[in-house]
């Protein structure tokens, strides 16, 4: 089952799936608006240091194809394929963003989601809607980030600027002359952003460790170009630009830190310059110093977490990724569906928790005290005896029962049989009486309990699985010209109780508008207050099969707002 | 082609794993043979061999075998094996020393190292048309079951309350449960009109019953000749 994420939730990807070949789908939409959905591959400093890792409609994949954009499919507005174990080491974070193209604001978006699919199953879903946003023009939906291992965080953070501002925030436009120019867009773009670029946006959701700020103040003041290695383990030799590596307190110690010396010529202020993660970086004294390569990118936007990996250094133990594939210089063609698994080495035998009960846990019956309980899409349980009134169910639909339940033939009565035979709206029913629980299902059909409280619903008889005997039902006739049998019939249920409607496949529930039409063969149910009009269009079907008259009957529905129709993806 | 991303198999983490709802992925290794329903293989990678009429099955399940040959084949070798049964949901279980009785048509595969035996469900065979065979498996290893629709697991509870199951919807149960057939005949239903639920199986004791939301018990893997 997919895990439902809320804004701010995060999880290890390994907890979601064992796979590393992931499909990420984003659905976002609003009437009349279009969105650009893109994926930023960021380095340890939250910067787009390599604009080949900005994957969007114009750049469909990263050099080693670990990040690919796939386009709209399967209900997703945009989708990506992410091969985690091929992502080069300098990419520490993938940020999935949606930006508005044209006018509009984020509060207009309808319900959307970001989901992760692996191994043929949806493993995570973060749903959002416009109520979470206001006037923003862009939103960071979710992040994959590397903190020992790859993790996923549902961010859901709005962003005032559009794509340009987002790019600037990530230092994208200036990627080429990054060392010198990176600070500029950083500070220049700041006012335009809703969240301060200092990482306020992501910080709360990532829980930046508060350990970082400590060394900063003592350090920012002197603004020495080359701080002596003496004070604190933190800042000293770290300066080397590309990694905003703040030695974690207690974690890496100075001996480990001095990576390549002096890559960009001048020594710089070390990473923890920002007073605190989550504040806009004020210009510290040392900021404007000439020859100071890239202080900005180094601020610990994400909270330099202990163990954060950095290029050039041994990956932390949790990383565990064999460096076989996917370095920028090596565009080696990846096999289209991930590495063939080939012969597994050492088949795990009996790993993990075992036992029948564990394996079947997710199929357990759900306990509730209600009369009708939906167990899963295809099964409902009815508790008889709570109020003593019997249930009528289609014959043969009982799959299991507990307790003392009697099943008896329910005849329609003489008049009922005549009507039933004549109209096709007859049901082979059984009456379930007694005390106990009865599980009802039929042929994997999807079941939908509909509770009526004095209102009425029309259901075609073959779509009724069961109903409370307390409901009144009658056969209703819909007249119209051009219907093969002269008229259409349907069952109308009325009163207080529950009807279980079954559909083949996932149905669609449409509100009744001035122009609502449905195929008479696919319609399952509609609220009885809506008026049905036959609008049969006699036309020859191109693939009319023998015996088929070639006509189709469309039903048009009219009614006050609040009425609905239910249509199944199957034509009987 | 990239549209198929997300459907690539996940790395092996266990002997049997679900790939989506209705496919099981089995990591095969020589020495760890597998019994699978004949005709259930949909794909395999590596070097896997199949033996359609394994003598072991003839010995253990001689009576289950009809003219069509054995319902089980033996797979052996190294590689990945993918099994499915016409889109039915697949449930994989690591038995870990426990035991389970599985309806013959709902059994997809199991480790050959398990103890297993076939028996005709007592009291019922004469009513249910095609005969209800169940396979009892126990020991250390994995079993894959199929279920038409998402199954439901019901605790039988204890005491005198019996749990009654439509034999066509039955998937598996704990072997320590007491089973008996029940004909729900009443005077009124004798006159040609049944409730449609004429025969049930009654379970009592401590254990679980697994039921599928469909009375379609046709053995699809068997229809092909």
C-alpha cells in the first residue's frame, strides 16, 4: 500500500521500497493554468552547480540518465524516472518543483499529488491542494535527499517567484561562473522570495540540526580569510568550495576534513557562516571580500547534517553504493529497465519476519461496530443482529459468515415476478436473518455501500448486490423513442438504509450538469431526483457486431446541483 | 520506453516477493527447488528448468492427478522466476515453521523443501462439482497463494461459534481447524428454490480462514490443454 505523506513528512526510500529505479509522478492542475514541472539536481550546498541536472521539458535527462523526464502519463501531469544508484555523488538532493506558466497563483490549484512508484506498486503519495498555498507562483513539492541514504520528504513549500526565481534560488543561471557570481543572485533574488533563500523553506521539513549555528557567530565576526585550524573543529580547513561541508559535531574531525587544498585559489570563510539555518543570510563582514570564491553556496541551507556526504570524500557508510555507474563523464547507456537482475547472488532465505499471521496481517478484517462495513474494495461485511432487521442479498453472494444466520429464498411474489420478468429488473435474492456477520462479494466486483437517509437512488438491478430490507424499492420506467425494448427500466430504492452497489472496475461519479450524458449500458446508478431524458442517437457503429442493432442509447440527466450519476467502465 | 519506468523489478530481498498485486517474483537458486502450478510461469531470467511431471508430485499427490497431467511442475536452477495466474491477486507467505491448508486452485507455488500433502476435503467432495482438493504445506519456506480480488482473513475465534464459508470462495485456512461440510437445507428450500448457498464449509477452533471476494473457482491454469 502506498504510504500517505503529509507536508513535512519524510522517510528513507529504502523503507518505502527496496528498489532504486523509481517512477515519480506529479499531478497538479488548475483550470486554465499550465504548469512546468521540473527536477533540480542540487549539490550539497543546495545549488544547481551543474545545470545539466536541471531536468525539465527542454532537457529531458541528466547526462548519465539517472534523472529522466517522461511526460504526462497514467494520470500524472508529469513524471520522472529516477535511478538512485546512478546519480553521481555530487548530486545530493533532487527537488521536484512545479511552477506556473503564465498568470495565476498557486491557491488556484486543485487537488494534486506527488507519488513514487516502484516495483509496479505505488509506494508513497503526498497529496496537496490549493488551500495550502496563497499567491505563490511556484511550489517545491518534494525532495529526494541524501542523508546517509536517500530519503524522501514531502515539502509542499510555496515560492513567490516563478521558474526564474526558483532557478536563481538554486544558483542555476550562473552555474558557469559560479565561484564568483553565485552570491549575487543569492542576495539579489532574496526579496522576491516568500521564504528566505537561506533555506527557510526546506529547513523546517528537514529538521536542520541546530548544532550548526553554534560555531558560526564566533566565526563570522573576524572574517579571516584563512581561519586558523585551531578554533573549534568546525570551520577551519573546510573552506574548499564545492562542498559546503560542515564537519558535524563529533562526527568528522579536522583530520578528515581538509580535502583538496585550495581549489579556487583563495581560502574562504568556512561553511557555517550563516548565523542560523533558516534565516536570510545577512551580509557578513567577510562577504564582500575580493577573491572570496563562493561563500554563499556554502551556507548550511539544509542543516549540514552529520554524516552528510561530499564529493571527494569517502561516502559515509550508509551510502553503500558501488560506484559502478553514472558519473558525469560517462554517458554509458543504461539499460532501459534497470539492470537485469540476472542470477541473484545468495538468495535470501527466510529473511525478515515470517509466519502466516505476519504475511496475512494486511488482509485482516477491519473491526467496526457499524452495520455495514467495507472490508476492502470488493468485500463488505454486514453485522446482523445489531437491530434485528434482515438483509436481502443477491443469491450466491455470501462468501463467509459467522454466527447463526439463516439464508432463505426471497421470492418477489407473484406480481413481482411478472414485473421482474417483463422488465428485466428482477433479482435473485436471499434473505439473511439472525445474528452474526456475513461477508458479501461477487466476482471481484467493486462494491460501494450507499447509505440512504430518506432520499432515493436509482440503480439498475444487475448492479445491486445487497440492501437493507427496510428500504422500499420499485421498478421505474423510463420512456423514450428509439429504445430497443420500448422503454428502460431501473430499480428505485427509497427510505433509510444501505444499498450495496457493485460495479465492474472503478466507477466515475459525475455531478449532474446541463450537459450530462451516459451510455445506457454503462450507467450504474443515479440520484433519483435527477430527471432522465433519452437522447438516443441512431447511428451505425463502425464496429457493429452481428446481432447488434447499431443504435446506441444515451441518457441525458437533468437536475438541481447536488445530483450525481455513477458510471462504470464496462458495458453490459 | 521510459514510460515503463517504475515497473522494473526491485532488488531481491526475499525468496518470494510481490511485483505489483498479481505477480510473484521468486529468486531461484540451485538446490532450492520450487513447485509451481503448471502454466503459471509468465517470465524468467537466468537458467531455470521446468519439469512438468515430477515424480515427487506423482508420489505425494497421485490422486489429485487427472488425465491432464499433474497440476504442479517443478522448477529448478538459478535466476528470477515470475509467476501469475490470470491477474489474480498473489499473496506470499513465509511459513517459518507454521502450517497452512490451501485450496488446490489457489496454490500458485511453494518451496519444494516444505512438507506437503494433498487431501480431499472431507465431507464436501461429493457436493462440490469438481472436487475440492486442498494442499497442506508446513515447514520452513515460502508459499504463494492466489486470490481473485483482495482476500480477507478472518479469525475463527473460539468456542462454539462456527465460521461458514462458501467453498468456491475459500482460499486457505489453518490446518488445526475442524472442518465439516454443511448443507443448509430447510424445508422451504427443498422445493426447488435454494438460497443459492446450499453448501458451506464450517470451521471451528483456533485459527484463520482466508477468503476471496469471488465465487469464481474455475481453475484457469487448468483449462488450457
